[in-house]
C-alpha cells in the first residue's frame, strides 16, 4: 500500500513528479529543492494517476425497494405504461455520473413497474 513521503530537509509532503529528461519518477518537495527517486516495492508498479472509466451504455435506475410507501417522494397522476392505471411516485437519478443529465424515473404504486418519463425523448 502506498504511503506518504516527507521531505528530508523541511519535513513537508513530497509530491510525485516526472523527470522527462532521464525518464524517471521522482518525489519532490514543493517548498525546497529536495527530490528523491520513487523506489518501486517488489511486485508493485509505481502508479501516480488512475482514470476509472465507466462503460454503462444507458441510464439505469438505482436500487428500488418499497418506494410506494416512502413519504418523502413526490406523487404523480401519470399513467403507467405497464398496467395503464394512474398513480406513481417519481425521483431523479444520475446513473452515469458526470456524463449524463439527471433522469426522471417513475415507479407505479399499483404494479411496481419502474419507467422513465415518457414525455422526454431518450437517446
């Protein structure tokens, strides 16, 4: 597990920095000129940045349990596309983090069918 490294001269935190001339990774102090090579531990590679990409293709609703009894959710008289009865609770969710807008989900109180807002065109 990576640990924090501190400057040998002024005891401030060392930050990762690449030395492009000699193609090595360094830990360098931002307050003084101190720098040291980043020594890899046996069996571990030096990792400075990890970009986690989410590959979900479309919006999906989160966990839904007993939504019809939740008093904090707003009610709607919208028609359910599954049972064609009127009455649903609705909420917004953002399934793909930053890459999508908020999506309005409806949950039928009669048949417990979860559906998106039918008036909005979905990609």
